[in-house]
C-alpha cells in the first residue's frame, strides 16, 4: 500500500519502469535474454556457448539456487570461463561501476555469562556488561588488515547489544552482542575468528560464541572478462567504468568457486530494496547492447 503502483505489475511512467525487482535484477535478466538472442542470430557460428542461470534464494539462506547449480556443474565436470552477474552496480550513470569482487561476510553471536544479582550487592553478582565492555573496546580498535589493490580494509561492526531484565536494580545474568565482519581477501574467516577469541580469552570472559559465514570474498583481477566488459561499456555509452568491490554479497561468491572470472554489472542501484523501486527506461536498450557487445568481444575472432 506504500507503493504508488502495484509492485508486482510493471508500470511505466515519466520515463521510469516501476516494479519490485525492476532494478534488482529483472531488467538485467531481460537484457541478458535479448542480448543473447541478438548475438546468436547475428553470429550463429560463434566460438563458444552461452547459458543463463536464473534462480532464487540469493537473498535468503542461500542453500538452494545457485549454490546447488554450481555443485551440479562441478559434479558433471562442466567448466565455465566467464560469468556476468546482472547485479545493479551502476551509480550516477549507466556503466560507471562494475564489481570485480565482493567482500566476505562473517557474523557472530557472542553471549557473555555473568551472575545475576541485586545492584546493591554487587559482590554477590558478576556483571557481564562490565566484563564485555573493555574486551569489546579492544576488538573495535583492532586493525584487521590494510586491504589491497582491490579491497578496502576489513571492517568490524556491532549491530545489536542486549542485556538486562528491564529493571534498574538487577545486575544482568548475561550480555549478548551481535556483530559482523565485512572482510577482504587480505584476511580469512579463520584468522578473524582466532583474533576475536584471543581477545575474549585474554579478558577472562565466560562466553559462548556462534559464528555464521555468510559468504567468502571473491576477486577477479583485471583480465579478458573485465577488459571485454569495460570496452563494451565505453563503446556503447562513452563512460569509462570503474572496477569496485564495495557493497554486499551476491551469488558471484558461489560461481567464483567454479569459474575463474566473475564480474557483476547492471543498471542503477539507487532504488533497490525500496518502495517504488524503478529503472530508467532509457537505460534498458544500452544495457542490452553492453551485454551483446561483451559477448562479441569474448566469443568472436579478433
């Protein structure tokens, strides 16, 4: 009811196409399909094969969908040379940004155990908040790595911090902190976990810590795929694309395990996951042409 038009009915007005997923990433799928049709019609004897992977589950637990398909491809020995993921990567103008990698995501749920009691008798209690605070301050101050040519330094953020019964005269029995790392290829999940545990142990905390690896980082250095796409963008729009690894995770993290070159490119991302998500109608034809030109650069004789 917050939308100006039905989110599940594509609606065009004022030069924009509105709908749930219009930018993320149904327009890319449509552009993929038409680009492939045009390319194959013009070059039926092209030197390669083209496949589309259209699936779901990327925004959820990510245990089905692309992850399962990648396992199946690997099991039957099917090798991929290149993959373009149609994530909405463009910022100010179509083609200004391509994602040649993504940071990993590692989350933790830390439960520090204390002893509940009356605040007037602190010697009979053990306050987990007081114990957690200096350890957490030390963790926050750590420089995890310095990043590298393609990635910014790894970041640590506390997203939730909860403790207490709601009463002002009760020392809490436990404190719970939820946190997340967005990490580069300069660190590993194992190294980050080890450093966190070392700090907690040094401070003598009694704790439980549950880890959840949401995705490992992946990186495609400059090469034939990035060159083909960047050249296609410039030929179609005159824009010189920047390679970037910012943002969240994508299904590229699964495909990168079976494909040496993975890159993300698609339309503008200013309205994704928002009410009245939209994509500029004038960007759709150039988007399709960029995908087609990339196929030409990769699969036709030079």
